[in-house]
C-alpha cells in the first residue's frame, strides 16, 4: 500500500515543481483551515479555544476560499472546532474540490450521518479523517462522553459502505499503551479505512 494515494502524490510533486520553476524555496504543502471553533465535544486533550467558539463567529465561506487560493497548497485540512457544524461545509468542500485541491476533513464523526452522508458525495479528493484516541474506554474518557467511540466506529463503517474515503486520527498520550494502538489499528484495518494518522499529545 502506498503512503499516499497516487493522485495526492502526483499533485504534491507537481506543486513542488511549479514552485521550483518560480524560484520559490518556501511554500506550504498543507493549509490548516479552521472555519470555526465551535464543537459538540470538550475533549481533555484539546485546547479550550478549540471548543468554546460561537457559531456566529465562524469564518465566512469567502474568507475560507480566499485562504485556499492565497496559500496554493495542494492539501487542505479542514478542522476546528468540529467542521461538520459549519453550515457552509457542503459549499466549502465543493469549491475546494473544484479548485483541484485535496481535502482531509477532520471530524469526531458524531454528525457525519446528518451533515455529510447523503449531503456531500464521495470524491477521490475528499478524505474523511475520524478522531479516535484509543479503544472504547479510553476514547470516551478523553472525549468526556459515553458512546462517542461506538458512534465514531459506526460512522466509519457507514462511510466505507457509501464509498467515502475514510481514515482514523489517533493522539498518543504518555499513558497510552502500545497494545491499544495495535488493537485500534487492527480494528480500523478490518473496517476498511485507508490510513491512520498517529500524533503525539503534548502537555
């Protein structure tokens, strides 16, 4: 299995080549786009500003797209906050795809069945990246709510069945057992995800 899908790799190389021709030595490969700080969870590993924002304070769609255009980055990571709460998400995804960029939609997965599935069509340029910080007990504790793990797993299962490109995103804390990382990898592989992003959780 390739580290990245071929179309992501070729677009990234193309971006590098274009900038080399322009004489640029510093340029972004990924735009971290945070349209809002509103969230439906208050996870213990998340900075407080990431889940206390008001929906009315969200970035307008035009500003989001302006950032995409200015950065010229081939990959746009839509995060937040919880991006499925962004009312203009279908238009944002559509416009980014129209610009031939690749999207990693970073979500806790709780609203995928209401806000994405059946609303936003599967596309090779859209990867849905579901946050999972461990197996059921660990993840629900980190998210400070019971049932979050089961809902996220069900949304991954539904997403794969609908033809969406799905992956997981795990934060490793100092208390995390390696065996739990392996267990989650096995579970997600069995569900048919296309990758797992693992990152350290700093204090």
